[in-house]
C-alpha cells in the first residue's frame, strides 16, 4: 500500500542535521520539506547541499500546516526554548540527545506533551545497530547464560579540537563533556541489553591540553536491578571507538564498529566486529559472526513517525520509562561527577552511600513518572 511521506521540518543546520537529512532522504516514509538556522549562510549552504528549502524564520516553518513534526539539531541549551516553540505550534518534537543540559530542563521538555497534546521523542539510535540487536537476541535466547557484567566505551578526539568559539567548550553548555555527548548512547544501550538500572556512580577528569572548561574523561559504574554490574567509559582525547561487551555464564559477545563510519550507519556492518566466545574456550577459538545490516538513523526516525496518520509520533523505543532512562542515568552520573573531588587536589572521592543510592532512585522515579 502506498502512503504519503510524513512531512517534517529541521532546525539547526550543522553537521548532524546533514547526517539525519541524508538518512531521511533514503526513506519512503518521511520527507524533510523545510529547514531553518539563524545563520543565512547556513540556510543557503544547506539548501544547496541537501536540496531542502529553507525559511527565513522559525515561525514560517511552524505556521506550515503540512508539517507534522520538527527535528531539533540545535546546541543542548537551546533544546528547551526551541522545543517549547514547536510544541506551542502543535507540532511533534524530535530532539537529539541529551534531552537537555539539566534534569530540570529535561523534565520541562517532557511536560510539553501533556501541556500541548504533542509528543516528544529523544533520539537514541545506538540500540538500533545490527550488532546491538544481535547481542540482545543472544541474551533473550539464553545463548549467553546468565549475564553478570556489561561494559561499553564510546570515545573520540573531540576535546583535542575544542576552541572557545565552540559551545562544547563550556561546562554549562556541555555538562560532563563526553558523558553527556557520547556516553549517553551507551547508557541507553546498557539499559536495552541489561534492563532496569538502580544505581550509578561516576567520576571525571580534565586532561586535554587545550584548556576547555568541560571534563574530557568519564567513567561510570552501574548496578542493575537483577544484580549484574556494568561500566561505561568515555575518553574525549583518543581515537574514536564504540564498543560493547557482554559477559554471561555460557559465553561473552563483543561488538565494535569502525568509528569513521558513524555518520554512514548503512555502511557500519562492512567494517564492524562481532564475535562470541563460548564456555571455557579462549579468545583464539572465538566465533566471528556476520554483522546484520542496519541504518540506525533512518530506523529511529521511521519508528518515530510510524503512527503519524493518527497525528501521533510514537517513541522510538518502548514507552516513557525505557525511552528516557538514558537521560536519567546521564543526569545522575553528572550529579556524581559534580560531587567528585579529584585526587590531585588533595582529597579522595566520597562514596555515594545509602543517601546517594536513594537519590539515584529519586532521579529514576522523576524521569519515569514524567
């Protein structure tokens, strides 16, 4: 059955807007028909490169009755004000992660749903990678036995390239540095693979020589509801890597992509690594597995728009609790990092203790109930 593509607008015309626009261009379900940036030069360049018409102001886009939703690829601190404008116009909101720079602003964005009768979606694409789905299938089938430990890392060299003109230079605009920009992907992946997470404890450091305000190293420990533990690391001063490893009583699985293909997810399977190591077998006897083809960016946007004939945008993943958990954990980890007193300053880091664990559950409850 032939269906008319859902028409969307996009706001913020930097690198990531181009990545998502190329993903949408490969879909027969979606069409980006309007673009906006405060910079006229960016509007013109985007229109030339992507062929998407631009508008001189946001209101021109929001007044277009053919547009049902708007994709936000603006800096983090702009998520709340721009999302609010979009919601007031009765357009559905899709915003890139993180949902906001603070927990309070994140909750305000979530509240837009009830206030204006629209839906808010936050992009968590990594769980849609073919390799991540293959690991989940192995867990669900029991092939790995009882999973006890999950580790993940998402790193790149961004902090070595920062300058004061970049918004990521500043702590209030990119809190936690790689934690809110990269590790948040892995928080969602670990929740998808491992289930409910009850506790988080995080530490950070600043080692880049460029002098930016933000931290550039992040390490977070997680405790799952069923007792398993996990770790998410992110280094902002190293070559790029995205890797996940799951340890079970019958086997372990490892998935790693070539970070150079991140912006072209339909090519990830060609250079990714996926293997399973069973029982007491050593690494040399691991079984290399074929990585399923996937396109995480196109998939997440198509899932978002699947119910739009009913004027609803559904969350790309299973409901509010699952969908927003990655942002909750990111907020909690940021809270932990703010409490960290670095050893080189003469003090040791405090253990979160029972009070911290209660606060963790409060963060989870706050996000889950929104």
